[in-house]
């Protein structure tokens, strides 16, 4: 057996013996501090190296002086290695504690997920993050990755909480506004019913007409609320059929013609394509009718409302153009919000609904994988519904 092989066997065997002892110690330290375990790993690594070097040096029949030199060098190297292991263990422990605290506070309101720096610069997490959620570089790549994931999760939770607050705010406003809108016609119905009951109504036929109109308005509000609840609950089930745009426009124009005549508004159709779309005809007709009715209500007498159907950029486009005079720029983004009417006043009007019509339009269009938006044009507004064109 050559001397090199013998040295490897002796040094390796001594190091393995110390390593096995280190594994037993680490097993005994299970559940203890990470700092202690990291220090133990470093210590037994140094001891394994020293044991291997000294065992091999002893078998090489070195002089006492040379052996002493090797011993001093090994001890010095071991002390330096252990000294370097202490701050590393402390740094990793501090970072793990910071991550633990961040995870504990992850769902708390107002918690800032700003991790203590280990003297390294900030890393940009994937995607836009709030400034308070920016992660910093930690002692190891794994902890660093975990800090970035926590920062991303924190940002998503913050966005989710904001959406939840906005939805809750919208629901509270809806309940308050609908309660107000229901109270007035119910009070009127009670007053007219009592007048008819007591025989003091001067014109019973007019009272009956007013009662019927109020009941129709209340029924429309309840129908809108039911539709809105189905959309929000994800319970809107579509029965898709291939329907020409011409049929959708004609049905909307015919259905809204009595309202247009009553308001003195001219209603026109402009279909420029024979394209057909795959939609639920009942639901999409409701959405288009809501847009047309909304345009008629906000167009002054002698004005004009135009319903268009075109094809653009691979989409079927249904547009309703009115002569309302335009919407303030700051309100354009709120047009499709629940219960938004464009005014803070909640005074009921004979033709007004609960402010759910445009919100229902958005829900129905999005259920069809489409988009709806509004922009100001000369003299009024243009509402556009874009729907995907079926293949084949």
C-alpha cells in the first residue's frame, strides 16, 4: 500500500470518526437554537479537519518540532474558523427571527414587512410592490428568497384588503341608497291606498295609475337587485347561442322605443356588419337595453340616441351614443359602480332605477369575456361593449 493511500485512510478515518460524533451531537440538539446547531456544525467540521491532519502527521513520523508546528497551525485555523462561525450563526438566527415575526404579522393590518438588513442593499421583488413591503438581502439565498416571497404576499394581502374594503363600502352604500329609494315609493303607495280606502281620493283612476307605476318601479328595482346578487355571487349561468348583432340591436331598439317616444328622443340603429357572436341572448339583450335606456334618460328632449354594431380589431363592438352633454372626467371611472347615478341626490324620478343598470351591464359583459367602457364624445357619451368573435 502506498504512503499516499495510507495517509488518506488514516486522515479520512480520523475525520469520519469525529464526523459521526458530530452527527450524534446534532441529533441530541434537535429542537434547540439554530445558532447553537450552526456553531456545533462549524466546531465539528474544524475538529474533523484537525483530527485528520494530526493523525496523518503522527503516522508520517514527523519530528516533535514539526509536529508541534502542525498542531499550532491547526489550532489557530480552528479558532479562526470558529470565530467566523459565531457571527454567521448570529446573523442567520437574527434573519430567521425576523422572518418568523414577519410571518406572524402577515395578516395584521398596518404591518410593515421591512426585514432587517444584513448590510446588503435592497432587492427588487418581482412585480410592483408597495414601498413598505420591499425585502432586503438576508444572510442566505434561501432566506433572501423567502423574504421576497413574504414581501410579495404582503403586497397581495394589502391589495386584497383594499378591494375588500372597497366592496364593503360599495355594499353599505347600496343598502343605504336602496333603502332610501324604497322608502319613498312605499310611503306614496301607503298614502294613496289609505286615500282610496277612506274614499277621499278625488281622482281614483289617477291614483290607481300612480300605484301601478310605483309597483312597476319597485318590481324593476327588485329585479335589478336580484340580477346584481347573481353576478356578485358568481351564479350567473349563461346559455350561449350564435346570435347576429343585427338581432341584438333591433331587439334593444324596439324594446326602448316606447321610452324614447315618451321622452321625445329619436332612437336610431346603425348596423355595419353581418357578424354573429356567441352569447346568451337574454342576458346580453338586457345589458344592451340597460345602456339604451340609460342613454335615453340622460338625453334631453329632441335629442338623439344611436345604437351601433361594428367589427374592430377582431372584436364585435356594440356602441350606444347619446346626447347627454358628457360626463365629468373625474366621474368616468365610477360610471359602472354599484348605485352610482352621477349625482349625490337620491330623489326618485319616475324613470329612474336603483342605479344598478350600468353595474349589471359590466357584470354581464365580463361574464361573456368582454369589456365595456365609456368615453366622452362631441355632445354626449359613447358606451362601447367589445365581445370576442367566435372562431369558425
